C-alpha cells in the first residue's frame, strides 16, 4: 500500500514537471525564444565594447547588465536558454528573472564580482547568492576583476554554481523517473510470478 501511495505521489510530481515543460513549448515559448535571442545579441554588443575598451563598467546601466547576463547565460545553456528564462519567470516573475540576469551580467563581466540577489528574493535566490560566492569570471578579465581562470569553480561553488543548479534539477527528474520504474517493478515482483517460476512449480508437482 505504501508503495502504491508513493508511486502516486511521484507520478503527481512528475506530471507537474511535464505539464510545465509542455506549456513552455507553446506559442508563448516561441515568442520568448525570439526575445531571448534579441537580448543575447544586444548583450554581445555590450560585451564586445567592454572588451575593446569602448565603454567601461561605470557607464553601464542595469539594463546593459541585464542583456549581458542574457548573453552569458546563452553561452552556457545554448538552446536551453529560453526554456530556463521561462522557468525563472514562472517561479519569480519578470522582475525576479530580470534581477537574476543583472546580477549575472555584473559578476560574469567582472564589473562587480560581489553583486548579490536582493534580500527580498524568494525561492532559490538566497541559495544562488551562496553558490556564487568566490566568483571568478570564465569570460575574461578587465580592470575590474583581479581573479584568473585558475580560480574558476572554487570558493562556495564559484562560477559553476548556476550550472550545478541546472544539473541538480536534471538529476531530480531523472531520479523521479528511476524511482517510479523501480517501484513499479517492485510491485510486479511482489504481486505476481514470472512464467518461468510457474513452470518450475508445475514441474516440481509433476504436472
């Protein structure tokens, strides 16, 4: 009975995740995908200007850091970027999603490696602050950053924090699927016998 109830609960969680992913694949997702691509392109322009010293960090606005964050996230996630944006918007609203990109833009550009999410943030924002501690940008250095590539990924998870978060959710979904399969197999093993077992019993009885 416990296995059945647990299976129902796990199926419920899995169906919720599947439903969310299905909604992301609709028209809203297509529109968000185009918007994300535009912001990535804008972010690349800002990043190129920073790299060539055509602009400096002090001249950048939160909007500039926001598109920088979009660009950096696109480099890390590739085609999954729009899906992640949609998920963050559903979890934290548009304002929270924008704040995440602003902080990413500041940290990953090296302009403000101590930038943190608002203390009013909910969900995994406080956890993100902890994971981003000790950041060293993998996208290159400028005069605002003294860290180097040798430090990347260390100190409170460092720059790998965001990637770890994504992998964590992938592992959770995979674990749920594996658990459901295991419970189903356990239920079958406990409630029925295989054809081979039945034949062995009949053979032992001389049938």
